[in-house]
């Protein structure tokens, strides 16, 4: 588990579509991450952070709102070059997220220049830091998880395209669900460690199911009928490029593995 207790994903009431999307992304990171849309108070951040305890490997790193570009990409200490003959690199958020998940809360409010950096690195998998003619590069491959409230502003289409799955949380929970949500939230706030311990068995079951699905993913056959359905629907929708076809295919294979099936 992570050092800071997160509300367990298995303890979240409802939101089944979003929980499934997060698990599918964990099963196959090549799906490309998840964008979670919805008004305030819909547990978007709680669900996203809940993925941290399900991760098989790799870090779960949060990009703070208001972070500077140096905080994101890292910094080069050129003064160190005078004594060591080499500039010293201090890693930023992108370096820390390599091989794991980069979580951005209120991603639609992210400064444009940071969005541009995220787009470049998400596309290349490499972060390049340059200063006064000296450069440093390092791998930065991560799954992008973002949350946003559409009422507070739209997301740039270029960044929206980087999310493989998009889940909108618009429905209001029923009174019985609302009561259970409040009970569990109060229990967690009162004793986070005790609450997490109570849900550990359910969390372990979820982790094992994701692990088994990852192990069987490569054995999921791609049949012509499924491929034809996916490509025909993407064509009918008039989507640009082939990214949607690939994401749909990868999500379908991950879902088959999640179900324990041998084919899509």
C-alpha cells in the first residue's frame, strides 16, 4: 500500500463504469489513461487516487495544480558543472511518474504551457530539459489520469485526445446510496488505517483479479468479427486517425481478460 492512506477503490459506492475503466487501464496501460468528468462532489479524485493501492508496480504521482514548469520537467544545476564537469539534474514530476501513473486534478485548468509539455512527453515517452545549451533527457512513460469539472472550463482537444477512456459522472446517487457513501466517508475520516484494514481483503481480491487479467492479456485472441465491428463503428462516427480504433481494441481485450474470457 502507499504511505498515505487512500480511500479504497473497492469501498467506493457505485461508479461501476469508472472503476472498470481504471482497472482496464491498469490491466493494459497502452489504453492511454482515463479522463474523469463530472461536477464537484462526485468522488472523482477519490476514485482516481484509489487506483494507487491497486497498482501492481510503478508509482502514483500527483501533479499539483499551480505547479511550475520546473516542478514538472525538473531542473539542471549548471553550477555543478564547474566542479564535476557535468550538469546535475534534479528530477521533476515527469521523471518520478515514469513507469507508473501521472494524476492531474482539474486538468482543464492546467496552464497552456504545461499542457504543451505534457502533450510532447506523452507522445514521445521522453522528457528533454534544456538550459543554456546543455540538455538532459530521460524516459517518461506514464498512464495519464485526469479529473475535470466541465462547468469550470473545457479541455483542449489536443490533450483530450491523449486520454484513451473518458468517463462522465452525471447521475445523482439514490438516497440509499447517498447514506452509505456518507457512512463510509465518515468511517474513513475517523480512522483511515482501520477503514483500509477492513477493506483489505476486498482490495486484495481486486489486485489479484487485475494481476490475473494482465497475465492472460497476451493470450486474448483478436477475431476478425470484433475487429470489423470496431473499425466500422469508428468509421461511421467519423473519428480522426486510428487512435480510437486501437484504444477500443485494447480496451476490449483488457475487458475480456477482466472477465476471464479467451476472446473479445
